[in-house]
């Protein structure tokens, strides 16, 4: 089934304990669409970039089957830029610089050919923009998933609560879940967030895995222990892309299938952190993905 992703395609500059980069390709929608491309072949993108964005990267997206008809290029403007530095634990980071550039006035236009998309992934952008996208869909998708962050909770909580009324799934990390709900217990936090609108809440815990809450059901997926993590940037977006890409490939939005989606999303995220930026997602094979998923299964399988 068809997937539409709306979000940022951007430049990042990164520094981790393993090294640093100059400008490389980043942005939530980049990671989401690349990750989802390994599962669904009807993969559509709405984003905006400046005239400085390289055609080679657009070619990479299109080479993965991503439909870029909705990628607006503004020749006289610059692409969104974020620079960050990670601490030694790789779980915390400092934002060094942000240049909104084209994202400051992002006005997402949904091409007519995208209007029948059955799965909608709203990447991390301003809640008012996420709501605008939903309102611009002529037919409500089968499943709407939203990612957000504490920045929007700090400056646009009312807008965020409005858009949450319209979505089916939200994905946040544990810190964000606590801030959004006002509760330290993640079980109670998920219940509070579900009362705001989403039927399903995914709480990411970084190297400690992810929790899936749906109705009275809870599922926990571990994170794969890795010898080296070079760059966690985009891991959450890669996770979201793998999750919704898998759901779109099956058309099944049951809790049982979401559990499988969590594992596929976690597997994709485990690849992402192995190199800087989105590089590791460019040339994966089906065999690699299946082997990684099998490792996740073995990690938590047991008999009584």
C-alpha cells in the first residue's frame, strides 16, 4: 500500500566521539523514506530544499524508488541546516547551530497523485504544519503516524495537542513522553497520551529498546547490542520509516503486526547508527535485513 512522508530533507554537520563530518545529507524525511523503501515500493515524499541541495542525493532517493514529485526546490534559498555534538554516552547531544532557511516558511503541497496514499508519516516538524498536511488530504489515510520532539512541547504545546486529536500513532522518546504527559511512569504516560487522541503510542528508549502501547496491550522490543555506534542521528526516524514501511507493505494495522513492525523498525535503526548520516541505508540487501531481524528474534526468544 502507498506511503506518504512529509518532513525535512536537510544538511547536518555532526561530531561524535568517533569523529566529525562537514555538511552531509540528513533530515527526518530522508531517513524515513530511505528506511521505508526496503519494504514498500509506493513511497512518496513531500519536503522542501534550497538550490544548494545536490542532485546526486535526489538521485539516491529516486534510486530507492522514492517519488520526489512533492520535493520542492527553491533555487534562490538555502536548505535547512543542523549542527550537533554528541557526548561520550551517545545518548545526549548539544545543538551547535540551526539554520531554518527554507523550513522557516515550509508550505507543504500535496500532489494530486499522493492524495490516495493509505499511510501518512508526519516527520518531526512544527505541529501546525503537521495539522495542515492532514487537512490538505482529500481522503483520510488508513493510518496516520506522527513524530515530534520536546522542542515543540516547549513552544507549541497547544498546537501539538490539536494535531494529536487527528492521528493514530505517535512516536516519542521516554523523556518526551514524560514531558508530554506530565507523568514519570511510562505506562501512565502512554495512557495519558492515548487519551489525547492516538490509539497507539511508541516510546523509544534508545539503546534500551522501544515500548509499544495499544489498548490494553504492551509490547517491548529490545535494542540490538552493537560493538560500535558511530552516529545515532536519524536512528529514530529510521526506526519510524522501517515501522510504517513494513505496515504499508502488509496493509495490516493490527497490534500483532505492529509488533513485527517494531522489530523491523528496530533492525533498520541498528543499521543506521553504524555509519555517519544516512550512508548505511543506501545499499542494504534483503539478506542483511532478514539476518538482522533474526538476531532480534534470537535476542528475546526463550522457552518455559
